[in-house]
C-alpha cells in the first residue's frame, strides 16, 4: 500500500481493508518517511511499514513476515 494515492489516501484505504477482517494483511511501501505517517498507517491496521528505498532483500523479508502473520517495521 502506498500512503500517497490520487483518489484515496493509503491510511484510509488501509483502515477500510483492515475493517473487513484479518485478511488480507497490508504492507505499506512508501516514500513517506515521517514517524507520524508510519504510526497512522499502523494504527489504521497495517501489518508492516517500509520505505520504497529499502533494499530488495528487506522488501522480500517484509512480505514473508507479514504473510506469515507477524508485523514488521523498518524504521526510516
């Protein structure tokens, strides 16, 4: 999920997806590197948060962790 989208912001989209049930899980992948936006995404129900600039291995690991039911935050 990206936080900055043209029609519906990612936090609102994450909140709506999360309200529907435990699946699917949401992993935020964004250029937004503020603590406030990370916290907002996690509060909305995201299971993970990392920057688009994260190395590919970090992204793959985050996908695996979130798909496995855990949470991951790679701090900005």
